[in-house]
C-alpha cells in the first residue's frame, strides 16, 4: 500500500511542478514580448519590419524549456521524497 501512495504523491508533485513551470513560463514570456513590442513601437521608425525581424523564439531557450520541464519534476520528486 505504501508504494502506491508514494507513486501517487510522486505523480502529483510531477504534475504540480509541470503546471507551475508552464504558468510561470507563459507569464514571463508574455511580459518579455509585451516589453519588446513597446520598445520597438516607440523607438523604431519601421515598426512592421522590426516586429517581423525580432519575431519568433530562440532555439536555445526552447531547448532549455523542454529539458527543464522534462527533468525538473523527476528531480524534485526524488529530492523531496
């Protein structure tokens, strides 16, 4: 019975960490994008071209986010339990 409870707790911690990382990542990315758009809007003469040039995501940050969401929950679950 105890291993089943521990497995459930581990899954719950994993899901909570993933959900928290997703919400925090979305919040940080949204603020970053809004800040960049405001900066471009007020400092650039050619707004449309500058938005297209600065658009997209960084492959490095994308890879870091994938690795973080893949390995952090398991690591935290191991360290906490």
